[in-house]
């Protein structure tokens, strides 16, 4: 047991709303004795769902009413202006007001980022926020950022992302100085652009454990524990990876369902295939961190199921226990002070 | 049988040089009665390899001496300046001189692109060359470009890439108007940058079969037959995809070799797994096209084996038979004329 942790959940967000959030919340409460959750959303709907689950709200499971909902396709600017009582906004407000230590939402990423930034504000040392996710690799996992908070990133931004990713990886993996790489392409003559080259020089001069450039395939080959890139490339790399994984799953399924013989083989092979799938199951990697804010916000995949949403709640608990925003702020200040002394 | 086709092969290029190129050449000759090949490289070494394969040079299999070799790590500028008698350069010269209809090389991509551009020159209507490869998808395959010829690309360049990819896909898949998509990211508020938005407007106004934006996962989900992007994003997406595919293969192998029981299951499942692997076997997709040049140059993967290099030779034959550079030039001219009439 550690200090008590309180997390607000946007219970209406994501493709399945309370029907996923509430069972995941109950699981998280059962496995974390010092956890307290605040379900935010339409009170009547939430109470109905709790009733169905035979659970009364109590001091560890509060319900906070919010009259509105941000839809999955809503423009962030629209949500900011017109959804001041949305479950997402109220859940983030609770973090701002100190009633919750972190917030988890499976809602619209753009709206979540815009709202979190508006309500919680950025850390004073950080120029731009970044979205960081955990990806499975051959040897374990890697942290990659930015995955889409920014289309472009300056060398300074990439440097900040590296610091934020390093602090997060250090907290999650309990490692002092995680290795950090910059996503780049391989052809010598055209290697990278000026921003990436400049960021590489800054990282090489810093006290981070910088290991140099990482190519797209290196993400999955454990070339670095933290892979840094701009949001455009990060999003492209992540989505392409998801696309390949899906295609491969489908081709495996097709191969095993070709005829009666292959279907029999599938029966025998199923347990092995399932144990393989488990190692790259995206549900076990769910929960992207919105970094650079004065507060902890975890974005769950919109289509997350109970297991996946539960993973996102646990991600939030780890970040709270490890004071991730404070540590990002401290480390950036120390690095900036070091740079000033060098100048 | 069609018209005779002559292809020059950089027989010293790639990780395995003549030990892969020569067997692949012999296979290609055996299966294409109207094919003629010119092996370019160190004559003595090539003759030794031919002797080992019990094959004499004849009118369908010529040997052309070249005293130098471009190494895999050599800077393109260095190769251009100092390797004027390299197997790569001489093979491309043969295309320039009209002795060959196309050239295939497994050598250093940057050097191949620089040399091809220098020797063959660009098509007058094309500003920048692009590298186009074929990728397996759920439903078949897609063509993607640029994969690394350019770090940046203007809206005009992306438009050109779309035209070139469309012509190539049309030639290879024998389809009149292949669908064309622009690689982009999904978040509404930050969707794309100005170059991509401008390219999208140009494509929507053109006579190409433009279907709009494609996200990273859409590449593999048959969202478009031709996926257009700048070389940086293309390279990142391609390498990340390769990385995921490799990781998945390894995890499957690990799952099946965990213990004696899973190894027995592997024996039963092997034929099915092999038939699955065949559908995404990169050797069956080997041979990237260097587009925008006044001539046909195919880049084989450096680590290509005999089957893979043979695929690249066949790719060259298809492009010769379909007069790909001429058709790119014609289509670009027609589209540019159309634009002028609209102005």
C-alpha cells in the first residue's frame, strides 16, 4: 500500500462510455486498496450502471454529475467553447481543483488535449505538450512521443519531448537513465532535416542517455527505450504499425481458415497463437500520457474494452505515485540551468 | 512472347553480389524467352561464377566489364566523383546508350539515385525523382512513394509523385485509373500541414482517381492503390512497418518454441504458417522503382536473395513493356496542359 490516489474518470467518453468505464473502475478498485475513483458523467445513467453492477457509490467510488458530453468527431475548439459541463471537462477540472490526482478519458484526443491544456495549463518550462504511448518491442516495450499533439516540432520541442519521455520511462520502468533516440531516416546523404540534426546536437550535449538516431524499424528492435519524433511522423509510424499488425492477424486467420485441414490445425495451434497475441495485445499497452501539463491526464483508446481501460487507470496511478509532472519540471529546469552555465 | 527486352544488371551490387545476381539472372532467362541480360562487373569474377553455374555467356547473357564497385556505405557524392567505372555506373550508362532498356541494382540506394539522375537525367516535366515500392495489403498490394528520394516535398512534388505512382500502378496492375491517396494524420484540428492540404486540392481538381487522405493504417487496408507521401514520412512508415512485421515473426517463433508441447504444435502448424508467410514475403515485393528519370532503374533490396532479385528483374521487364517513363511524361504533360487551360 502507498499513499491514497484519487483519479477522475470521464465516464461518458470513448466508444462505449460507462458500459466499459464502470466495470474497469470496479476492477481497478478491487486490485488497488488505496485507490479512490470519481466517475464523471450523467448521474442518472451512471447510477443505473452501478445498480446493474450491484455497487453503491461509497467513499472510494464517487459520482460527479456532468450534463454534457464531447462527441468523438467534435472539433476541439467547439468542445472548449460549448461543452463547459462535459464529463471530460469536469473530470479535468477535478484535477485542477486538487480533488483528483489524475484524470483518465477515452474521449476525443484533440478535445482532451485542448481542454487539458486550457484548464491545467502547461508546465512553465515546457513550450508544447506531447502524447506519449508505450509500444511492444522484441525485448519488452518502448515509449514513443510525440504521437500527434503537434504537427511540427522545432529542435527545442524535440529536446523537451526527449526530457519528458525520459522522465516518464524512468518512472514507469524504474530505471535511472533510460536510453533516448531520435526517429530519423537512414540514407546518409539525406539523413534528417535541420531540426532533427539540431535536436541531436542538443541531446548529445545534454545529460540524457542519448543513443543517437533510430530508424522506423529500430522502434521495435529496442534501439532506445524512449523514441522521440514530431507528432506527424509519430502518428504515421504508429498507425502504419497498427495497420501491419492488423493485416498480419488477418492473413494468419485466413491461412488457418482456408480448409477443413487448416481449421483442425488452428484448433491445435490456438493456445500458442493466443499466447503470442497476448505479447503484443494493444489492450495491455493502452493509456497514452499527455505530457507537459501541470497535471496528469491519460488518454485511453476510444475503442478500449474493460481490460484496456483498466490498464489506462493503472498507468495514471503509476504517474501519480511517481509525480511525473513535477519531475519533468525539475529535470527541465536542471537541464536548462546546466545549459545556461555552459553558455 | 513480346518484343525482346534487354536489362543491365549491376552484378557486384548488394550484400551478396554475383552469388545472388547470377543465379537470379539465369532463372529470369529461363522463364522469359525474349529476355536478354547484361551482367556488369569484374569480368574475371563474373566468368568464374558463370563457370560454376555451367553457363557460357551467349547472345542472351552478355558480360560487360567494370573495374570498380560502389560500397554500401559510400556517400553518393563520393561514388559520383570517384567511381566512374563502377558496375552500378556502367550498368546505368548502358541504359543511357540505348544498349539496355532498364537497369537493376541491389547497391547503395543513395548512390544509385544520384548516379541514375546524373547519367539518365530527369524527365523534363518532373522536378524531383521518387522511389516507389509495392507493399502487401489485406486485399492484395499497394504502391507507395516517395520512400526516401527526397526529405521534403512541396505540394507540386507530391502531385508529381501521385501522377508517377498512378502511371506505374496502372502499368503493373493493368488498371485504367488506380485510386490515389495522400498519407496524412487523423486528428481533425491538426490534420496535415499546408503542403499536404495544397496537394490534396490539386489532386481533387485533377483527372487522377483521387480518394483523399489515407492514414498510416490505411496503407495496409486497401484505402488506395497508390499512397503518396514525402520521402521522410514514407521511409518512417515503411521501416516502422518492417519493424513490426519482424517483431511479430519473432514473437510467433518464441511462442512456438517455448516448450516441447508448443514445438510439437509448431510441426503441425508449420505448413499453415508458411503459407501465411508467403502472402507477406518481402521477397515477392522486391524491386523499388526510381521514378521521374529518363529511363528505368529498379532498386533491389541490398539483402535480396535469388528469388527476391528475380522479382526485381521481372519488375523491370514490366516497366519496359509498359513504357513507364514515356507514359509518366505523357500523363504529366496532359495534366499540365489541362491545368493551363483551366487557368
